[in-house]
């Protein structure tokens, strides 16, 4: 029960942080650090699923991610599901890098 309460508390705090303006968060992010994390942890999985360099996951016609907040949420979801144990700052760095290179959301 204690683990569940801790998990839900962390989830709530993370969700509340998404309410901040994503562009403001992206402006403070380190995209070079995001690129390094992405190359180390994401490309091999995406390449095995989408072929090539894996970028097809970002450029496909029916992409799941439609907004900057959605991008942050998706990076957070991958982090959790794969068990990377990134800090929120690292998630934002990766999201900002992906936004800069692929998505180009302005809000």
C-alpha cells in the first residue's frame, strides 16, 4: 500500500508539472544532453520497431504525439515503461531535443 501511495504521489506531481508552458520548459532544456540520451537509449528500440534509424516513429503520418505537452508525456511514458530511471530534467532534455529536430511545436 505504501508503494502505491508513493507512486501515485509521484505521478500527480509529474502530471502537475506538465501544466507548465512546455515552450518555457523547452527553452531551459539542454538539447545536446537530450540528444545524447536519445542516441544512447532510444534509437535502437525505435530502429527495431520502425527500421532505419528509428526516426519513422516521429515522422509517421499517424503520430500519437500532437502537442508539446503530449511529447513530454510520451517521453515520460517511455522512461517509465522501459525503466530508464531518468530524472524529470532528463525527460525534458530529450523532449526538447525531439521537438527541435522532429516536431517543432510552438506551444
